C-alpha cells in the first residue's frame, strides 16, 4: 500500500499503559505507526517541557514490528524529540492516548495527553488526544479504541482547520448504552482542592493534593453534558489563548 | 488603612529570584501581600500539578515582615495550596512573576509563571503574570516593576472580565526608550527545536532541548510587535480553549 500516512502516537501514562496499546492496535490500519512515549507516568504534567535536565531516548520492543521509543521527558518533549531525532521529519498526524481518565472540560489544561496534541498542532500537524473516563489500569478500552479509530479516520480524510486540534473523551459505558459522538465546547468546570495533611516519620508535615470535580455549566452543548448522557465528546481546541473579546475593554484603561 | 486587598504573589523562578523580590516590593503599597512560591526553579512547567508525590510547605524569612512560604510543588500547586492551607480563603488578587525571560506569544503555553495566573483565574480570582524579556539573573527589573505596579493598580481598581487574566511582558529597554503599554493578541510564533546530542561518561546518549524562537506573525496588533517596538505588552488570556469557530465544521463529519 502506497502513501500510507506517518502517524506518531504518544501518551502521558507511559509506554507500557494498556490505553496506549489499545490506541496503537486500533490505528495501525490507518498508516505507518511510530510510538514515542514517556518511559513512565507523566499525568498532570500540563504543557511542561524539560529544559533543566537532559533527556534519554531509547528503542523498545513493546509493540513488536511497530517502531517504538521511550523518552525520559514529558509528552510535549516526546513530540519534539520524535520530530528531530526519531522521524527526522514531521509526522503527518499525531494521536495521543488513550488516557486512563477523563480530560474533559478544565482537565485539558492539566493534561499531559492533551499537551502532546497541542504541541503537534503548534507544529502544524493535525492531532487529537483520546481519553477514557475510567482511571482503572485494567479499564476496558474497546469502545474508546473504536471511537478513536472513527475520529482518526475523519482527521486523516478531512484534515483539521489551522491551529485546531481535538480533545476526544469517551464515557465509561457499556457498548449497548453508547449513544454516539457529539461535538461540543469545553464545559465551565473546575476542581475544588483539599490538601490532605500528614506527618512523616520524622515529624515533618507533608500534603497530598486531592480534589472534587465540580461542573458549574448547565449547557447541553458541553463535553460534560455529552459524557453524562453516554455520548463520546469532541471539543475542538486552540492554542491561541487570547481573550479577543476583552481587548476593547482593556483599551479603556489608563496607564 | 482599612479593607486592604489580600494579594497572593507567586512565580516559577523560585522564592529567591530577584524578579519576585522586585514584584513584591513594587506591589506592597497596593495591599496585604502573602508570598507562596516554589522552593526552586520551575521554569517550563506549563500547567503541571503534582499528583504523584506529596508536597512540602514551610514558612520563610525571605521578605522580612511580609509573610512568605516556600512549596516543593509547581506554580499551579502554589496557588492551590495557598488558598487551602496558608490563607484559608481565596485571595482578592494573584500576581505572578516577575519572570526572568519572555512569556509572550506561544510561551504562554509553556510558562509556569502564567500557569499560576491561569490557576487563579480558574478559581475566579483576578490575576496577571509579569515577565521581563531578559533571562539574566541580575537583570534590571526597575521598569518591569513600574509596569507591574500600573497594571496591578488597574486590575485592583477596574477588575477583569470573568474568565480573563493578563499576560504582561516588558521589553529589555532603557527607560528613556520605553514607549508605554499596548494591549494586543498572542502572536503566531513557535520554537523550532533542536536536540543537542551528547554522550555521557558511560557511553550512553543524552539530549538537551534547545531551540530558536520564530515569529510568523506580521500583525502590528500582537505582543511580539509591541515588544519589538519598545512597548510593554498586555494580552488578555482565557482558559476556555474551545475553538468555537470549528464546531460547525466538525458537525459535518460522518461517524
């Protein structure tokens, strides 16, 4: 088969995560796959890049005949080093995931999975991040893999607008109850944090970050609504963070 | 003086960074300041949060009479733990910086300084991040501190639209050549990366992330244009990453 697209796959749960294996096996019909993924979990890394220490990169055998490499950096590092040192060109597409756990609504900001897709979009590469709303290491990725295949097929066939990538989340639901795919916007939601205070064996305090997710958005056009109603959600995401509507207001300020 | 606002100050260069000291001393006339900042450099951390290890938090004497605390986490962690464990309430304002180095255009995505301001905005707290376009540890922060004071005064007096925070960058320029403050949008720019390949004493490869900044945006309404023309730049930033314009296009896809 000629002209198979070159597809880079990465994630933030690390190269051994079952969610990434589900994605690789689901998308391998769509092109030539190369995996460059973190050598360990990088969840919650946001759009971190590694500038204060060197990176390691090595080939692995995790995916049999599919070329794969593990990197000591973040998901964004993986995309950067894949282009410069593994592929020696930009891949045609970048797909990230399947994440163990939701990256809907405000989680897009904290997500390493999504940071890889954002990094690709900054490079002008069509990209999507996939997440399953189930944190279980042994979650069933069958439905999420099927949704990923459908979305990736569309990205490959139709392309994406410039500067836009996709945040795809799949509900934890039996296949028979699954309703389909909805396009929507990022819901207005956030984490309400509590730090769990503990004392170490030497009598020093330490804190664990914990929190409850709160959705403040009653809209039926959001990712949270879709997921709560057994739809998979696609949110188009941009990396231009400018609040264009606020420029006129700020121009009234006196300095 | 009654009803002084409670102002949280943080950064990503760490609590001992000269840029943070410049910000604290510039803003102390505006309210009651509390500092909660990383105990070491956290540059390039993007919107990382610490979920896989515990955090440490301890009081410091770095700012004399002004209360200050250092935290082992990221800038976003500092905002979260400040609210829950230091202030026991939301501060009235959060200001971050002054960063040693630019956070203009695409750097907003990678910036720890900006992630603290974004985290505050998610909590509904008016916030701004300040950066000086000079990476030197011993940079002259006088002009940046003056701009920070003017911007912070406006934020305190006028407030900010819901869901909007400010990304403020100050050029490295003599005061006599400074032209003033411009409101603008995030320029379309990116880093072109190269990884510097080296070999360690044991013969193993490692890589340093390096890159050149490239501005592809000829617009005169951008942060890069303002900075190149000796203006300080303010970009209003939002954490709703939805590319709303792309929703209609995606709704044409067939699944």
